[in-house]
C-alpha cells in the first residue's frame, strides 16, 4: 500500500458494539497497511486475525518501550520512548519479561483462579444485596462491576479496599482520553506512593496475598514491587470491569442471546468467550517493533518499524469467525485474541474469566427481569479511549 493512513482514522468508534468500519476495508484489501504514527514514524497496522497472531507470536517483534512508537497520543501529547521501568514488565522483552512474569504466573493459573471462585461469587452476592438495598434504578457500573472487580483484585494483590480512594481513580483517569493530564499525573503519583507504603506495611505485617509472597521471595526491590502493583491494577481493573459492564449492556440489547443463556445456564462459559470476542474492549494500544527485517504478508517490515495490531479487527475477521458482526453465544470462539496472544498474552485472563462468569451468573439469577432504565441510545459510552467502556449503565428490575 503506497499511501499510509493517519493513525487518527481508525480510532473513532461510532457504534455501541462495533469497531470502526475502516478496519473492515483495511482487512479486506490491506490486512497489513502502512500507517503514520503520531510522532511522524511510518509503520504499519495489522487488522486480520492471521497477521495479528503472526506479529504477536513472533519473537522478532519487540514490545520494549525503549524502541517502539506509540500508536496514539496521551491526552493529546505524543508518548515518547522511555527506559525500562523496574517491574513494569509489560513493556519488556525476554529475558527481563520472562524473569518478572515467572514470579507471578503461579498466582494467575486456571487452578488458582478456580480456587478464588467462591470468594468472587461471595463478593458478587454482596454487591447484588447492595443493589437491592439501593433499589431500582441503579448504575450497574458503580454499584456492581467496579466494586466486584476492584474488591477481588485488591484482596488478591494485598491492597486494603477500605483505602481504595488512594488508588481506585487512577486507572480510569489514565484510560480516559478526556481526562485532565494534571489530574492523571496527580492520581498516578498518589497511587504509586501509596503502593510503596503498602509494600513497607507488608514487610512488617505480611498477609495471605500476592504482594506478601513476592516480598517473602526476596528477589524484588521496593520499586519493582510497587510498579508491579501499578501494572496489575492498571491492566486488570479497568479492562475487566469494562468487559463486565459492556457485556450486560450487549446482552440487554441482544435479547435473543440473553434468553438463550437464561434458558440454558450451561451456555454461560461460551457466552463469556463470545462476549470477549464480540466486544474486545482493548482497542488500540497493542503494538510491536521489528528487531530485524521481516517479510510479513507479502510486505517487508523493516528493522525499527512499529506494527500496531487491532485486536477488535482480528476478532471480527470473517476468515476466522463466521458472521463475526453478530453476537452468537453458540459459536466456537477458539482462537479469539481478546486477551492478546504470545508471551504477552494477558496474565490475569483466568481470573478475569472467573469474575465475568460469576458476575453475569449472579445478575441473571438475582434479576430475571433486569432491563435498561434508559433508552439504548442514552447509555453514555467512552468510545475513543484505550479501553472501550460504558460510563454508566442505569438498570431496573
């Protein structure tokens, strides 16, 4: 493709559930297309399922923050390259990435997530009770999705939920492109300082939590520990609560699919995977940089070129999923990339699945007549952030 598209063109989601239509034309004609990044770098954007998985699975592509070109601006400013941040392994390559991730893998296995299932279900039940006490209508985001996910994540990591005012606002501000940059910086600094304080508390009084176990292991500094907490919170909170909230919104709109799950609760697991594929809330921050010249999809990706991969576009690829524009809880979703792919695939995906299943199951059982309290088009959306979300979801029963 001779003419490179602007990075701004693909990002304007205009529909409640569908990715921007430009992805469809790109995927059909140029699944690997030239794209101009905010800093002027001319790299690429991948939109087909096949090409996206190739990029994410190829060790010749780096995720290092030291060499990559960010595909978006942050509060209007270009995101510069920066040195590795100790503990922030999401933007590291092996062996550094391998070292950090290995320390955490045991905390997020399928077995560990299943061990947490009863606690997640208990928290969901408590939030349901809060909704009942409040009475309809109620904002499902604020009263159910956010507290469910934050309570579970805080307990797992070792953060005191009673002190959530110190850290809960930071992820939402960071992911919202309309946030004031000064507010974002202040919230981020406040959360980081609080996490450092929590590390010191745990050194003196360890508990049964991830942070205490990492401290006992003795391999990480206070800075590394604090940054790992930042990473886990910023990667695992806003994303999961957004999927949960938008999933409820989608099911209330697609009544036939909601009915199918109500009639046969055994479909819930498949429904969660289909909602992850169909919604794909992680919109456009996934990118990699070529460490050498690489031939890809008939194009030469030169050393130093950055490739942005569109997870929403890959999950709507008709070459991989039949009628991908339709929500179908009976489809085979094997291979969806809602959690990414390759060595950087979401560490907390097993916990996220448990939270989504428990949350949706609790809501469907408790409220057989759950419905929107406003018109479908009146639900306030965040369409252009790094994470697609509903700002609030007023519901009644």
